[in-house]
């Protein structure tokens, strides 16, 4: 991809960083020459260490800026220097290093630094930055259901609409035409049993003759044997659900797919003494929407980590005063950062040394120079897994909502924020009516399905700024920042109606449920009330709904 495809402003930033690096190479050559002058047995240890740091830095960064030959030669000399230190005396090392470094400086002279090839890095950077403005699908916001059985299609659509999904039911042949015209939707559900085509063959044709596989592919089938599942895997299905379908499970999978693009971008902290390399990486990562902070003074690392709250720490292995291992161990001394992913970024290619470094509380080791695509992919993968782990710790396993203790902590924080900013905070407590009767009649497994379905409905109907938690059993707590009571009442009443229209089934019996809710607002209550008292007031409003006949929303009296 050519540079002219990159917006001029970004292209100028890239070129400015490259120009700074060219000047840095000229400066590094002068430093190396100066260190060689007067190199003797009396000062060898200090000067060789300084030469090593310069060569190590160049070997890790020059390739990123398009100077591949310089990078490889710096790496070769640096590795030779480290090997020689354990094999030869100082006088021999001085001769070897003098000859090699002198030739390396001559290479820098022969290389036209000010006219260096920009093809490798510029093309890579241009390709990466271009991804920030991808073409949008004409079907964005949709979920396709590829189902030949009209009755099943209608049943699925009716249920999924309650969760605010925009469902478009199509046949496989219709999907072929739609993708050709406008690309894939946010998610695609395919019933592998419900059409007369050969699943693997036709789906492969579908993907190879259009824009490739969809973003999120969910396969449904009555047969969950290995052969059927491997068919789904071969066409890159991200999920496989066995029929009859558990509605809440399907909704959870759809949420994971649809919300992936909408989730907050990763927050990354960079610690590297190579300022030009940091600047380029920051530009590349920010072009992908990531939030990036560069830490230049590692003595402030704890306060900077607390302020920025990164989701991944990208750490150079070798720096003038501290090693990456030193910094990683210091970070892990702080309990709040025990689960923070730490990734080493280094020019070190020795696998034994990489393995040794990973023993000291790090999660991965990336070798410089690294392509933009691999760096971005590695960061996204690590952050994704860290977020999933955090979800397991702080969220209820059945519903995916915040646990009791966590939602109460959020209530405390949001109430303090509301009072500080002088805004309204509404709190809703809601509960499934006659839930014990559901468990007694249809079994606890069906009861869990009802709870999970309501949880999915709450996740979809409330705003991203709202906070939803499972307070206990069939009871839920919702915190709505900057929301007056009347607005909160309207939102939860619409959810009440939607939930009553959902249809559940057990043992060939169909049934529905209702909910009751209590809604209160901080602006209508005394300022001295704390979050626990607000929740208690919402709970009283909930039981007022129960006392008045259920299936309704009550406000504070």
C-alpha cells in the first residue's frame, strides 16, 4: 500500500519521527566513535557496557524504521560481544570490538541515512494506519438468521427482538446476494440442519465468493458430535449451540459478538528508553483507537499506573539503569497490579534468555523489530483475555452481571460522583414475580434460564453508562447516573413490558413471567443518606409494587 493512501497529517507525523530517528543514528555513530577513541584496559568495562547498550538499542529499532541491514549488523556485533565476554580476556575483546564497531560505523557512513529506504516501515505503517477507516458494512447493526424453516425463523426473531437486536431472517441463497451488495452484518446465526444444502461446501463457497467469513458466526445444530462441530470450525464459526436453543445462552453469544467492536479500546503503557521507537509505536497504536501512555521516568511508575490504569504494560528488557525484570518485579510488588499483563519487548533472540525473563512475572516476550500487525494483534489478544478474566472475578457466572459486592461498590462511587457534580442518581431494584413457583413447577434449570434471560434483557435495554448487577437470587440492582426519577421509571417500565412478552418453555409447556420494580432518585432524598440507605429505599419501593399486585413499577413515597 502506498504512502499516498495515508492521510497527509499522519503521513507527516510518521515522516517527522523517521527524521528524528535518522538524526539519532548520526548521534549514535558519534558516540560509538568517541567510545572507541582511547578504549583501554583501564576503562574497558564501562565503555564496552555503553557500546553494548547503543548496539542493542539500534538492533531493536533500526529495522522498524527501514534500516534492516543496520539492525542485523548491530545485532550480530552485540551478540558477538556478549559471547566474547565469557571466552576472551579484555585485550582480545578490545581488538574484536574495535574492529567490528569501526566497520559498523563505516556501514552507517555508507548507508545514505538521509535518503534511507522508507519502503518497509512506511508501507507497514501506512497499511496499519489505513485500517482506522475501514469501509462500513451496509448491514451494520444487524443480526442475520440464515434459516430455511419459516416457523423456526419466526420463533427466533420474535424472541430476539425483545433484546433490541435488529433481526433479518434470510435463506442461504439470499445471504449470498446481500453480502455481495453490502458486506456482512455484525453477527450471523446459521442453522446447519435447516436447509437442503451441504453445510460445509455451501458455507465455504459463501465465504470465498464474498468478502470472507463474517465477524461473528454462530452455528446451530441438533447434532453436536465431533464431525458436525469440526464442520463449523472449518468455516471459522466462533460459537456452536446445540438445539433446542437456550435463549439466554444464544443472547450471551450474540452480545459477545455484537459488543466486541463497541467495547472500550485497550489502554497501553509503554516503557522504553528509545524515544523515537516509542513515538512511532504510540502513533500506530493510537491510530487503532488505543489509549497510549509513554512513561519516561520509571521512578514514577506506581503513581502513573494508578492514574492511567493500563490494561497492558509493554516493557523494554534492557534500559540504561534498570532491566525489564527489575520493573516487572517492582510492579508485581503492588497487589493491585498482580493481574496486569506485562509483555517484554526486546531485541533479545536467545530463547533461553527469553524463557528466563518470563519466569519473572511477565506474560509474553516480543522480539524487536516487530511488525505493526503482530504488535497490535498481540496487544488486543492479551487485553481481551485479561478482560475475560476480570469478568470471571467480578461478574456473576449465570447472568454476566456484576456481583452483589461489586455493584454496591459502584453505588458508593456513583453517589459520591453525583453529589460532587450536583447531578441526579437513580437506583432501581427489581425482582421476578412468583419466581419460586417457576422453580417448583419447571425446575431450577428452567429458573436459571429465566434469570439469565432477564439479565440479558437488562444489559440490552439500559445504556452503556448505566450499571447493572445481580443483587441476589432473582433480584437485580440498576444504577443510572445523571438520571431523574421520571426518566428511570420510563426505562424500567418498558423493560417490564418486554419481559412479560418473552416466552419460555419447559417439558413442552410454554409460560411467561413478570417482574416488579422500585425506582428512587437521590435528588428526592436527604443528602445525608448513603448508598446503602438509597438501595434500601429502592427495595421498599419494590415491595410496594409486590404489595399492590406485582407486575408494576413503584417510586418512592
